[in-house]
């Protein structure tokens, strides 16, 4: 593991927070998870994983489309 990794989820560009939050809300909606603004500690691991998985899927698709 890199010594620069503090274990937090800080964004490299703090101004991107709003865009990432919107991206997460869209991904949650697409997989049918009701995500609230703010604290979402009541989500199951499966729900949280499906949101993260959907985000990764969309990022890969965007990258592949950029290669074309």
C-alpha cells in the first residue's frame, strides 16, 4: 500500500464532490436503492456494493467509449 494513502475517501479535486455525489445518486437509482443525502449507514452491504459496482461499470463504459 502506498504511504500517501491515508485510508480516507478524500477527492483529489475537492470541487468534484458535488459531481461524485450526483453520480452516486444516479447509480443508486439505477440499481433500485433508495439513497438519501447525508448519512446512509442503514444500507446493507449488498446495497452499498451494488451502488459501487454500478458506478465502476459506468466508469468503465465511459472509458471504453472514449477509446472509440
